[in-house]
């Protein structure tokens, strides 16, 4: 049986999503075919509306529908503490913490020469401007614990040395409920480095 070009195009579109392989993309494409037309239109409109209405906050880089994101527009946020993250989705984990009321700054990636990302590709100049304008007293570097994330954190920390602020890095180590016998040596090494007095 000859494959339908429209179905191939739909499958190829789903396969462009991160983490979606060919088989998953095929299942999604067939699921769309099984939808009622109204549901398919709603699905398509949701994608189009997200592309048309959602944009990066000009202040911090998080996603927003208005002039500023909800966090930058919230007068009750503590602008003295700023968590620096690589991507907008990284803020979601912090927002689940009830005790955190600071602000965020999105770099827009990490330093990765193999991917064509250097320091000039990141929103570091905007961060420096925010430190001056918003009275930021502490910057918490929350890039991923990867080679690229570490390189980026070290670079940003070096750039912030000229500012009279506290620069800290998220601690590493063992997750709650973990067993020591399953921990790898790098995780244990980082846990020892980040130990604190009780």
C-alpha cells in the first residue's frame, strides 16, 4: 500500500518535536486522523495561538502573553535574588517551591562550541544591566550539572566578579531517598564538596 503524502507530512511534523521518534510520530499522526474534526481544529488552533501570542519577556526571557511575564510584572517578587537559568522551562521547578519568591533570568542556552553557542549568544549583557537597574544582591547560577552548564556557570560568575553582589551555585549531591550504593562516583564527589555543618 502506498503511503499517503499528507500522512507522511504530518508524521514528519510530529517527529520534529524533541524526544519524539518515528514510531511515536506515526502514532500521533494516526491519532489525529481518528479525532473529530472539531478536536483537530482545536488542536491546530492551540499550536497557532501559542506561536502567535506567546513571546519572550523582554526583561527576563521567560515566556509571556502580555508586555512582561507574570513574574516580572508581580510587585511582590523579591528582585534582590535572581536565579539564572538556561531555558524558560527551567523556572517551573523553582516555581513549585513555596518559599522562593525571587526572579529569574534566562540565558537562552549554554556555552557549547560544538553547537555554535558562545558567550555572545547568551543574554549575559542583559543580566548585567538588570543587576544594576533592579538592585539584585544575589545571583544563583542554576545551569544544569553538565560540561556545558558548568562552563556557562563559571563564565557568568567570572563576568559578575566586577559587581558587588553574592554569586552562588546550586548544590549537587544525593537526591532525597537515594541509596549510597547506587550513587556514581561523581555524584558522591559533589555531595562531599557541598557538605554543610549540622
